[in-house]
């Protein structure tokens, strides 16, 4: 049975980015508020950029067009990727983002070494320099699928919302208009619960 995280369908004109990597990128896009452009995908099997040291040979690794601001690195890291801004001063390449999915099941050995370096506060390059991106503790891991199952995430919030409505109702017994809106809120929460169950 195929691991659903490793499925590779056509996505933005590419078939060399798997479902788990796409989930991380789209999660990061939701955080950053804009789309990323993939300039080198995964599963290159030795045909990728030679300066990538084999990190793109298997899954979970992408290069992204540099967007011009460091908040994108933070967004990718929050989404479960070891991500760095690579600059021309660091090697023979243009500005870009190099991103590796943390705990991806099909990483090349060199990509796995980069995840280890990331967790150890290093830059994932041959010089093993210090990490120049934002440190996040504990290290975020991917959410799959993305977006997550809505019902799993909404139920605790609906319970919390219903409890809040009950607290309000207990305080507004003599205010008919407030009681009316509290009743409407209860009805809306019940309806959302029905949708989640259905």
C-alpha cells in the first residue's frame, strides 16, 4: 500500500514534489500570506543541481525562490521544514530558500544530515556554520494532511464556545436582548456540531 505522504500528483506543473512536502509548503503559505515558487523539486536521482550535494535525490527537499524577507524562513520552519536562506556569499548559487521536511520518510542521507544539523543549531552546509535563521523550540514537525481535518480541530473550540455562552447566559437573565443573542449563538454552535458529525 502506497504511503499517502509520498504520493506525487501534478502540482503547479510539477510531479517531483510529494504530498507531505506540498502540505508543508501550503501550510507555510497560509502562515506567510503568499505563495512560494519551487525552483528545484525532489526525486532528482542525481539529475539535480550538483551544488545541492545530493539532498534532492529523494523526497522532502525543495529549493524555493527567495521572497526577500526572513519571515518566510520562520513560516517554513513553523510548518515543519528545516529551511535556510542560501546566499551567493555561501556558495555558487543565487539567493534562494533551501527547505527539508523534518522527519520525512524518504530523505536522502545528505538531506537527513541537514535535518540533524538544523536540530543542532547549524546551517546544514559543509562548513557546519551556525544556524542563521530563527530558532524554534521545540522543533515543529509537519501537519499532514494540510489543511487538517476541520472537524478534529473545531470540536474542542465549539465546546469552549458553548461553555462561554452558558456563562454569559447566567449573567444576563434580566437583559432580553442579550438573552436573544446568546440563544442564537447556542443554535449556531449546535448547527456546527451537526456539520462536523456529518
